[in-house]
C-alpha cells in the first residue's frame, strides 16, 4: 500500500486553481492505492465516509454500484502502444479522412463555430481537428465503459497516482451531485472520458457550456461540443488571433490537451490541413 500524500497536495492545488471543490486535508491519510482489486471495498468505504458532508448520499451511493474494473487496468497498462512509431505514420493514421468531413461540419454548424470564435477566439479548424481526432465527430463509439467505474478504478490504482485521477473522481462525483450527468450509467472510453471531445470530468467542470439550449449535452449536441471545446482552450490560455504552430504560446495550450507529443504535433498540422 502506498499513500498518495504528495499527489493529493498537488491535486488540491490544481482543483482550487480550476475553481473546483478542494479535496479534504484528511484525504492524505485516508486515500490509499492498491495494485489489485483486493482492497477496493475498503477504499470505497473510506471515500464514502470522508466525503459524506460534501456530496449527497444518493451521489456517494453510486460508488456502491461500481466494480474494480480489470479491463480498465489492462487497457491502462497497454496504453503506451497507441503512441508509438514515427510522426508521419501516426499523422497518416489519425488524420486519415478527417479534413474533408471537418470542412463539412464547419459549414453545417457554421453559426456555432462562428459563435465559439467570437466568444472564445478559437478558430473553427482547431475545434474541428480536435473533434475529428477524438471521436470522428461523435461517430466513433468503440466499446464504451461506465464512466464512474473507470474513474474510480484509476483513482484507486497505484500506477495512476501521478496523473491525478483522484481529483477526477471528485470531479466526477461533483458532476453527478449537480445532476448534470449520471456517470454511473453514462459510458465513455476506458479512462472515463465524457462526450464527443473526450473531456475528463475536471475538464467538463471547467468548460462545458450549453450552446443550443436544453441544457449541456456533450454526448449528443454538436453545438454544445463545439462551444465546450472552444471554452476549454480559452480557459487554458488560448490567445485570440494568435498563431498555433509549434513553439507559439497557443501551441503550449494545445500541449495541455494531450500529453502525447505525437498527438500534440498532429493537432495544428491537421487544423491547417482543414483550413486549407
Ligand atoms: Ca445544449
């Protein structure tokens, strides 16, 4: 058993910067990680007990229904493989066929792309590149897994302690608590991503917006996906009208979107291909 003290201190600072609820100080003692499912029940009881003042009982009881997912663990361990090879082969594989569809989407949803550019200064081709890369404009479903279960498993697992999945669990519980999405039922990719541009829960809390009325729905509403993705870039330092080539200040924002260098380099290249 390893304690996650340092991680939790960092995580608390990160959440406060993002305007999210702070983690409780006793978490450093209470939250532990483990490398198999044997202590998951105990861990879940600790979380429920520590957070009972912060979340509704109905929210925390969602944790009773999640299992330790060996599938998520297996996929997490195997994840590095998808970012191997040269940039050229990666780019070819990931950008294949995206640009023509992206140009059609930009026309189809012009009023929302225009609104996002006006409001957040983020150009249509950049949003469309992200949308295409993440889920092929919402058409790629894969074999989605229940989001809360994925996030809870990764928060409990030791390997992920550096990448701050515990705050993602707290963010996910916050989303459930607000009544936005039942993340126990909703499904996403194995790391618990939400919606068509694959927001982690903390990103959802930072950036999700309603662009077409009827509430925020980043699973089904293209306008909400466009607005929310643009807002994420804006709140993370995007400069209106600025260049986004490698080395620019906007490229540093792109680097925050995904940790993989190959993926980072793909975004501006594809955006420029879309822009033509
Ligand atoms: Ca909406």
